[in-house]
C-alpha cells in the first residue's frame, strides 16, 4: 500500500508562489484565512528552520489536487532556492542535480515526492523525473527597461546643451558684461574671453556627464530609439547575438533557461556571454534591469516577465516569445501519482478552474503608464 501523505517542495516564484514569514499564532490564523499553506524553510548552512505562509496560483492548485487525488501533504521551500539543473560528477556520466529536481532524484538527505511550482518540462529533467501534463503553456521572453525613460534623459541632456549655448552667447556678446568671471586687473578683452571659455567648458562638462551616464546605462533603449522598428526583436536580436560590453544580459543559475541556452549549439556564444553574469534569483535580476546599470536585459519565463511588465511602468517585455515550454508538476521517476495528477490537471483545465487561477493570479490589470 502506498502512503497518501506526500512531501511537497516549492519555491518563491511570482506570480505562482508568494510567501511571508509566520511569527505568531495569529499569523498562522491569518495564513489559513487567506487560503495559504504553512511552508518551512531550512537554512542549508545553519540548519535553522523558519515558518512561512505560502500562497498563490500553485498553492491553490496544490489544494485542489490534494482534494481531487486524495492525498495529504507537508510543504517546504527549496533549501538552495533553485529550480534545478545538473553538474557532471568528475569525468563520469553521473549527474548531480540541484534545486527541487535534485530533491526528486536523491534517495537520501532532503527529498520530496512532489514539486508544485512553475517548473519547466524539459528533456534533461524528464530523463530523471516524471512530469504531469502541463498546467500552463508559456515560453521565454526578454525584460528590458522602458525606452521612454531614456527619451526623457536625452531631452534633459539636450536642454542642458541649449542652456549652455545660450549662456555662452549671452556672455560672449552681452554689452553689460554680466557674466564676467575674471579678476579686475585683467583687460576687458581678457575678461570676456576667459568667462566665455569658462561657460563653454561648463556646458561641455555637464553635457558629457549626463550624456555619458544616460548613454551607457541605457544603451539598450538608446539603440531602440536609433532603430524604431527594431525594438529588441527577441532571441534573434543582433545585440544578443553579437556580444557588446555595454549590453549585458543574463538569466538565473540552475534554471531551465540556463539549460536551454546550454543545450542549443547555435546559442552557445550567448550562453558563454551570460554565464558569468547569471543571477541567484529572478528578483535581483529584475531589480538590476530596473536600475539599468549592471544589467540591460533579463531572459526568463514569459509568465513572470509579462506580470512585471503589467505591474511596473519602468519595465517592458521586448520581442516575441521563444523557447516555448509547459510548466508541470514534478514527481519521482515512476511515481504511482503521476497519472492521477495528470488526470486531475486535465480535469482542472476542462472545468475552467485553471483559467480562474490565471485570472486571479496572473492576468493582473496593468497599471497605466
Ligand atoms: N521555470 O527552471 C523555470 C525552471 C525556468 C525559469 C524557472 O523550471
């Protein structure tokens, strides 16, 4: 007889899984009221366990699956906070899996029966774990900073230029010598030339400072302005294909996106270029795209990036969807639950519950920008 109590692992991944910390009994109550589920996180190094309230699309789905398929569960967060990819062990063909996939592959240590998270179904993973039928179809997109902010910067730089020029002309030809900055013992002519030169130098300095800052920081969008009909055209964009020091793009380590670039031979140049910049988590990468200094483009699941685009006026999804994939529930290879969970997911699609989850968690109203 198989156990009907399952150990489930998830990961914080907006808009599918959110979490907030639980400290008191009243927090716990609040979590239950909001249809959240208690989830624990064990710190890998200290071994400390913290309690959280997990909620979102995947948690609602987990509750529905447990009802339909009739299992009970305990939920925890991925210890290394990764989705999961592999490393070869030494020179052998043996692979060591990280993240949530690792928890399904391993026989000892931290293990799980089920991954309920926006986990991408891909060939490498499907060789070592089971996947349910997809609960969502999506793909990859590219997040960049919105070009409008840059247009503004260019306008600022231009107006500084104009002001500097006006000041220069005023000073140069002013009959009143109002802007004289020279000492009294200089001749009239010297004074005029000197102050003119000073105003001119100021203008140049100001301009190059602002121009340089906005240019390097926002090269991505700058080029979009250059070529209005070529706004980052997706994976085939020349800025991604022909590495340029001023245009940095990245994804997250140990994710299916990293595996995608590793797998495709024709993307190997891009992979090498990204490898050194890849982030620990999506949140940090998105923050850096927003800042626009260290990262110009972030490649990630379309469901997350479209959500950021809708929510944040400074950010925009560029180009078309590529690397189409499905998100599925992950299970241990040969698990007796795979088929039952697939059936339940198909029923949830058919019954319109998946669509309801989309409307509730993913298709948020976009803020007017
Ligand atoms: N869904 O690794 C992802 C995965 C790709 C971005 C996270 O499964």
